C-alpha cells in the first residue's frame, strides 16, 4: 500500500510542481480552459503517472480517475482564484488531489485507518505542547508585553504580524531542539536572532525599542523552554 501511495505522490509532485513553469500558471489563470498549457500540464501529469507506475496498465482505472479529477480540480481552482484567498485555495487544491490519490489506492489495496492512534496520550501531549508554544504563547506574550507596548509608528516599516510569526517559529524551533535533546541549537538560534536584530538596534537610538525586543525575546524563549521541558517530563511518565 505504501509503495503505491509513494509512486502516485511522486507523480503528483513532479507533475504539479517540478514541470509546471510560472509561464504556464499565468497563462492558465488568464485564459482558464482556453489555455493550451492546462492540457500540457495534464499530459505531463499523465506521463509522470505512467512512469511512476512503470507503465503497468492494470492501474488504468486509477490513472484515468487521477487525470480526470486533476483536470476538474485545476479548472475549478482557476475560476475560484479571485473569489477565495490564494493561500487557502492552494491548500484545498492540494488536499483534494491527495484525497483522490488515497481514494485510488483504496481501489487496489485494502487498508484501514486506525483512529485510536489519534487518541494516544503521547500524540495528545505533543499536540497540546505545539499549541502551547504557538497560539497560546502568542496570546500570553501579547498580554504580558502589552504593558510596555511601543507606539504604532515604531513598527511602521515592519511587515504585518511579522513579529507574531517570527515568535511562533522561534518557539517551535526551541521546542524541537529541546525534545530532540539538542540544547546547543537554542544558542545558535539566539545568536542568529541577535545578528539580525543588531542592525536595527544599532541604527536606532530608541532605548525603549532595545528593551522591548529584549523582554520579548526572553519571554518567548522562556515559554518555549518551559513547555519543552514540561513535555519531556510528562512524556517520561506516560
């Protein structure tokens, strides 16, 4: 079962990403079903499937289902691109393709999904920890440092919500470093952040900005370390 999934997934990656230039994407968005590149894309996807399956025509039904569904999904995406957020549309587009792939695999090979695995304490603990260092920590951080919040014009040149996502990513990195017992990675992360921030702080004479960044960094790192250590401790008791 896994071998067939990997073959179909590889064909999908090759057809949807490797051999689809930006020129083709732009043409499809502009001309929709009239774009010749839409059909070139489907042809390449078909060839990729045939090669991945070693031209085994016993899978003809699966190939037909994937190719036809791929055309319909892509065509629907082209007409929805101006109505739905592009990032969400991309996510749903890829999810639809994956559902088709697993549906085709189900035709040829019997498999069962063990739902009980999603309720194992180890997985539940991991999900809780990830939510704590991302969403929960972001809210806690906002509440804590709002006491020292700078004027809005202090961040007028920054990207929208950039600080929030930087914080989420750095806490995720720290969490991974801790649960994999790579504490030295935290030092490298802190050093890298200091290097990137040094330019901003050296050009700024605003002492409040320096203190604000330092407080935020220490709180962010502290929360991530606390969650990581708590995760490791509870995991050993399970």
